[in-house]
């Protein structure tokens, strides 16, 4: 079933009518949304918002886990800066979104990376090389 079939189409008249009706418990419960719909919503969010959305409820956490497994970057996600800081715990880095100014603390495996040069990045992945010149990919948001 297409996503658009599941989402009510917006119109000013329907929005005004909905605003006049008292809210019911069913209209506030977003935990029942289908996982594939939530995953598509997460794709459209900035990375910080997508990560935080995984804490909304158990069903959204499951959708966020599925989103992480898919590993497709959002086409709308602006580039972010990844940096380490003495203000952060060991094993953490900061991911800063230039567009929104938001900074997110992300788990970061410092032990293997402290001995590896960072060669570059693309589509949210970092490329490193070990002492034998084997290349490794790391997604700093998911830890994969």
C-alpha cells in the first residue's frame, strides 16, 4: 500500500475542521504508525531529529533500528562536522549540523580510530585505513 494512501491529505478546510473538534486519545497516539511509514519520516529528518525520534516510544525505537539497518542517508541532510572534544566522555564525539546549529553527542569507537588515519568521508561514512592499509568504513551516527 502506498504511503500516500495511509496519510490523510491536507486541505485548509480539513485543518480548520480538525482544529474545531476536541482532540481524542486516538488522534494523539502516533505509536501505532506502521514501521515503514516511520522509517520514511526518519529519512526526511535531520540526523539529530531522527536519532531523538528513536526515543519517542518502543515502536518508534524499532523503526529507528530499521532505519539504521537500511543505512541510506537523507538527501535533505546537510553536511555535518564530526569532532572530538575534551568536554565529551571517552568514546564519544560531537556531530554538529551547520544548517541548524544543533550538536549531537554520538558514540564513537576511539580506540581503533586513534591509531588509524582518517582518509575521507562520503554519504555519512568515514573511510579509515589500518596498519596493513586495509580500508574500513564507519558510520559515526550508527556506530556501524
